[in-house]
C-alpha cells in the first residue's frame, strides 16, 4: 500500500482512515505501597491497519514471531516499541518500528494483535 503521494511530498491522508488510540504502560501506586501496571492513553491518531497475509506474513514471522499486522501512521519523532494501539476492542502491540527511507513522513509499525 503506497501512502506517499505521487509528488513524493506528503502522506496520502485518505488511506489513514482508522482512528486509533496510542497507549503506553505506566506504573501506578495501588495504595498498599506497591505498583500496578496499567495502560494509559497518550494520543489519538489516524492510521492504516493492514493485515499481513501470504508471503508478507511468512517473511515477517522470520523476523519476529506473531507479527500479524502492519500499522502505518504519520511520522512522530518520539515513538517507542513499548506503545500499543487500541482500535475498538482490538489491541496491537508494537514489535518493530520502520521509518521508510528515513524520510520522516510516515512510520510502519509491525505489530502483533491480541483481543
């Protein structure tokens, strides 16, 4: 899926049609002197959610186990592999972050999905 416009300047916003929530895990005091880990919302962005299949899935699984989905978002300078995406009742855990051609236009995130 080509998200860069033909003039090579911007991400094609029409392809980013899924509104997803970026979440990060944080340690929160439980009131008993200990901490519990909880996911908190960081931001809401538009993304393309692309299920991997066939050869893409086979190639991706050689790199990381259980990679099932590629998520593409606009470039963000600070994005960690500790994040996850929430889309409805689906959760996507980021395994790999790719900045195509190092051009800072978009990020391709190889994810594993859990429900």
